[in-house]
């Protein structure tokens, strides 16, 4: 998988996480965003 494809996969994963977690309010959104950052960071390391 090329760099662009891996980034798209990480973005799709983070979008799904947001749908599953369904955060309400700023604090919950911050927690989900931090988790999503971990997904993106791991994807970047795999490149």
C-alpha cells in the first residue's frame, strides 16, 4: 500500500471510531481526537 492509501485507511479508521464513540461535548471529542491521533501516528510509522 502506498503512502496515500495508508493515510486514507487511517482517516477512515478514525472516522469510524468517531461514529462508534459518538462523543458529546468538547471533553469527549478531545478524548476521541487523541485516540485518532494515535491511529494516524501508527500509520505514519508504518510508512
